[in-house]
C-alpha cells in the first residue's frame, strides 16, 4: 500500500513524500524511525488505469539483482551509501532505474534515510525490499541485508525462469494453433463452406456449427480480440483487489496438478527466507512478519502473521504453525526438532533444499506431460475441422451413388 505523509523533522522543517508499506502501522514506524513527527498520513488510492494497464513502470529482475549485489559489495567495502549510489548511477543501463537512483540520491541528500528514500518508489522497491533494508539500517548490517535480497531475488528469478522455460513449448504450440486456425477461418474455410452450402441438402450438425462460426469469425473477429483483451484487463484489475487476490491465491494452491507445485514453491520460500533472516540475527517475530510478505501468497501471509502473533504469547514456532492444512506436518515436526536441538536454521535450509528439488522434479514431469496433452488438443481440433468438411462430402457421394 502507498501512503502520502506530511511530517516535521528535528529542525521543524516540513517534509512531504510517499512511502510504501504493508499497512498504516508499518508506514508510521518507517517514517518515525527517520526522526520525523507525522502531521498527516493518508492512503494513496491507486489509479484504475494503473490497475488495468499491465505495462507499468518497472525494472527487470536481473537489473534489480545486479543493482542490489553491487550496492552490497560497495557498502561492505566501507563506501558511503551516497558515494555507492553515485558509482552505480554511472554503471546501470536501465533508463528508469537511473532515474530512480538519481531521485534516491537527492532524497538522501535532503536528510531522508536510504529505506525511506526507496519507499518513494513502490513500483520498483516492494514493501518487503524496503522493510529488509530498513532492518539492515537499524542493525548496522545493510550490506548483509542487500546481499540477502540479491540472493532471494536471484532464487526467485531462477525459479520463474524454470517455470517459463517449461511453458515456452506448450505456449508456442498453442499460439501457432490459434494463428493457423484464425487464418483458416478467415481465408480457407469461407470458400469451402460456400461450396458445401451450394450442394444443397441437409448438412451434419457439426458442419452447420462450423459454417456459422466461420461466418461470425469472418465478419466479427475483432470482437473476439477486443473481448479477450477486455477480459484479461478486468481479471488483472480484479486480482489486484483484496477479494480477487485472495481467491486467486487460493485457486493457485487448490488447482489439481499445479496446486502442489505452488504449495512447495511457497514452503521453499518460507524455509529459505526464515533461515536467512534468523541466521542474520533478525528477531524471530520480525523475521516471520517479513517472510509473510516474501512468500507472495495472501493465504500463507495470513498463516505466518497469525504465527507471529502466537509467538508473541509465548508459544513455540512449531505450535504457532500447527492447525493449518497448508503447512504439512513434516514442516512443523522438522521445525520442532530444530527448536529443541538449537539447529533451526540448518533444519530450515534442509527443508528449503528438499522443496526446491521437489519443485524441479514436478516441473520436469509437468513439462513431459504437456506434450501428449497438446498433441491431443491438436488432434481434437483437426478432427472437428476434418469431420465438419468431409462428412457432407461423404454424404453427397453416398446419395449420388
């Protein structure tokens, strides 16, 4: 969420700006930790066009990984944050990232902290990114926080690349099918259907449907194109609402075949991120709150936020995670062993490695299954077209005989 604030600094000067945070409480904490006294804080409502239009201002994941990694190295070498940003400003190639870095430098020179300056660009730096950087500033481990962010973004990028790679072939085949089918309905089938209609007599039902759709597609193909685009944009808008996001995230983990893959992706993120944060000295409650956003699924976010609240009442991590079907028993049992043996970070790393291997195996299996499924779809499509054209020809030949 974005919040517009008005505040006063220690000198009594008025400060205004926009920050991104999970909720109003986190926004207030971020602003107050920068020595500002809040005068006004209000939610910035996102423009409906920004929700609908899929091509917003953004920076590619690889650019963000490289930026974070280089910044971590420079800060670890005792280079000041301003000098490090100026060095990177000369090196980055993405035009929009250059602009963001330049504005961040100006914000820091104006007296804002690095995290608060980043929070002014929610389209580039998520609330998780800002939160981790803010934690690094407070603990004096900013270089480690940036290195951690680089590692996690790199892992997420690799995982997304595997999924995209697995889907490239099926999407290419389906795209080719749509293009070839459209050309047939526009240029080839209209001529064939005219011949079939001129023969007279009754036509098979499948041929009647084929002729009707061919006529419709020939004259109103653009309505189908506009309709698909409109449905895509409306779905994008709905998914970005609170209710729509909840339903979408729930569907991702209950849908057959792909549901288990998403579950294991989220469990791998949970285990890997929690291990890294705890190993970095972040308090467990704060670590769970950060991981809740890093998982990137509202179902798991609510579970982890509830677990963080339970931890505050004195319960163990394993007890706090119990009672949810989305958290397998093996996870709570392994976490319990880690707590009892004081090896929680090692246990979490092993869990992450296990689930990452499971995801790789399932994606490979899914890829191999997609080929026969696509062949089946192609066969059915070709069969319908052939039947719609050849059946009336066969009937005419039979009647003539």
